[in-house]
C-alpha cells in the first residue's frame, strides 16, 4: 500500500464509518473484500460499488486497493445501477450489455 492511499483511507474513515450495502445491511471497511482478491463474485463487486457510491471509499482508492482499471470499475457501476446485483454476473454480461 502506498502512503498516499493510507492517508486517503484515514481521512475517509474519519468522515464515514459505514454505508448501506447491497443487501441492506450496514457495510464498513472491515466488511469489504480483502485487497488482492482474485475471485470476484457478484456480492463482492456489489459491496465495492456500494462502498464507493456511499462515500465509504473513493473510486480512486477502490481501484488502487483492488487493482481495477477505471473502465472495469465503471462497468461494474453501470451494470449494478441498471440491473442490480444480477447485472454483475459474468455469465450474464451478453444479456445486459445489449
């Protein structure tokens, strides 16, 4: 982790401690997937999108933490906003991207 990322996280923690997660439960930084995750199931993607949209984590911090490109995160965000958690299924991408 970079020093800049850690400072960014500390500032965010001071401002926001939890947000509503995709299942309606409160979501904290401790509830988010671990950095370095290699298997992205729909629930984990939705948790990251909810954390960013709720202000728990900045988009930049999320992309750095999870080694995501802006385009990859943006795709998750669009699919989640249009189709909900089911839109994040990799097996359904062709259906939802039309």
